[in-house]
C-alpha cells in the first residue's frame, strides 16, 4: 500500500485493512463520543488532584482551620463532594461506553474496547450468545455482555447487519404452539 504524505510516497508494510486488528478481528463499530468521554473524565480527575494538592494551602491562607466546627464541616463536605463523588459518578456512568467494537467471524466473538478507571483501554471479549438485551430500556445500557453493561449507538454501525447479529436480531424466531395451548388450558 502506497500513500503520499506532503508529496513524498510512503510505503506501508501493513498487510491487513485499516479496519482489521490482528488480535481482535474486524472493526464493526467506532463510538463518536470516545474523545469527549476521555476528555471529561480526564478533566474531572485533574481537577480532583488539583483540589487535593491545593487544600492545605487554601486552609492555611483562609484560616478556615480556626473557624467553627459547622463551617469546617460544610467546607470539607463541599470540597469532598466535588473531589471524590464527581469522578466516581462519571466513571460509573461512562464505564460501559464502547469506543470500538471488533468482531471475529471464525469464532463468533466480539471484543469491546472501553475505558477503565485509570483511563486506559480495556478489552472485553464475549460471544454473541453472551449478549442479553435488557427487558426494560435503561439510560446507559444497550445490552449486557455476560454481566457487563455496554452502551453503543446503533446508527454508528457502518453495516446494519453487524448490529443485527450482535443483538441477535438475525436469528429466526421459533414459537412452540403446543406450549401456548398448554399454558392456555392451565388457566
């Protein structure tokens, strides 16, 4: 494969397509909010770390260490809320956001790439048979892979058949009429 970069021909030694990953398979989904999720979580973590380092300086300069106990509790509670609760809440809400999803045809396995608590990419491998669709639509869950909730946007799949296969919509439905009759007779 030969591409040009600022007028210079550059030869690539990669033998697979750019949508192939040697370990995970074919890229079937790429989340459009991956950079936003990473940026918001990074900003939240960095402001929390900044708060932890600035807290002693603020306490010494403002003299809050010498005020009443009620003011100290309110101040520590407010700073503690924004320092610890906000990053944890952001992690819980975005931990299942799938930034990339790969599929291996020969093994019928998917690899979902998400961000873990320290903002590193985490791979979750699962079979199509492990996918469970929640009975009730949940805000941050499209499906469960084994027991882990995953969030994808169905419109971002370049090939709709990939989404249909992931969710199991391509399987034929089988209704056992005998079971329906037996259930009706028991009533």
